[in-house]
C-alpha cells in the first residue's frame, strides 16, 4: 500500500472516531446553517481539523483544500499544486444531525491536478474504501469492481438532481424520463457515498448536479479504478469544474449519456 494512502487512512479513522463519539449524543450538537439545507456542526470542524493535523504532521509542505476551512498553503500563480489534499470531513451532515447513519469522510491527494490517492470512510458501517492510481479500488482490503449491469431498465441509479437540487426546465424533464426508464433511483443524502457505491457495484450509475470538488475528488478515482467511467453530463471531462457529474458501469454510462442528450 502506498505510504501516502496509509496516512490518509489514519486521518480518516481519526476523524471517524470523532464522528462516532458525537453520534451517540446528538442532542448536545451545536448546529449552524450555512445556507438552505446546508448545515455545519462542531463535529464537521473537529473532524476536519483532525484530518489536516494528521496529514500536515506527515507532509508539512503539502497544501489543503477543505470544505469547512477552505484553502491552506500557497502555490505559485499559474501552477497546479504539487501535492494537494482535498477533504470533506463529513459529507451528509443533514443525515448525521438527524441520526440517519449515512455519511462519509472523503480524502483525496491531488498531484498537479491529478487525483492519485483516495480514501472514503463510512464510520457508521466501518467501511473503508481506498484506491491508488493504477492499483485498483478496495473495500476493507477486498478488491472492488463496478457492477456487470448492461440493461438500463434493470439499473439502479443514485441521484442528486432536479426535485432535490433544483435544476430548471428541460433538464428536469430529461431526468424524470430517465428515472422512469430504470429500475429505481436512490438519493442517500451523501453524494460521496452515492459515487463510491457505483465503484462498489451497489449502484449501477449516478448523476449529480452542483457538487463540489471535495464531493468528487476521492470518489472519482475509486470509480475509475473499479472499472467505471466518469464525466460531465455531456460526456466531457469538465465535471470537476462544473460540479455536474455522471458515473456508471461502462454499458450503463453510454445509456445514461444517450438519454440525457436525447
């Protein structure tokens, strides 16, 4: 296992301990609202601080892009960071504060813009998803592959799309038609888990609108290393910038793309 991946796993477990400890006494949580349906707690902040502390201790010259505290460290103008950790300390905060045990920690190492190491940890289920570029994707040390599903009408999809994230008109109609043609659509409330469930073969595909880099960075590598495909909703590689993303097993990917472009 790559040493940088080992450190990321250590950081994820440290954050998981903080989250699990807080989950047994949710009535004491201090909750703030960042925006509509967007919450933050002291647990988010504490988990993020723990992650950054572990990573910075090991790699003091690395930079960090974290959901709650933003960008740490500087890179010469016009250059991509040599080593940048992209962190979501608790994706699914709304689930967490309601005691709904579906949330995750996401940590990715991006080197010159390319994600090379990925960790997603579900502390409620003790599921650790890991990947190194070129080395495959794993769930608790067991190799993962995307599903073998080939028929769209039998596909189970994950979603963060109109109806929950509020996209306009024609996009909403296309998503609605696509949803009616597949086996079902699930929205867990954690886009990080939705994406990594594609890698694990639990979902056959996922479409999301308005995601952030920390929602997608680690999961994107896991999907690719598990044999899946990832792109924006036009099939291009702009999803990290646009926040609009689709990921799926190869056969389902082409069928989702054709439905969205119909």
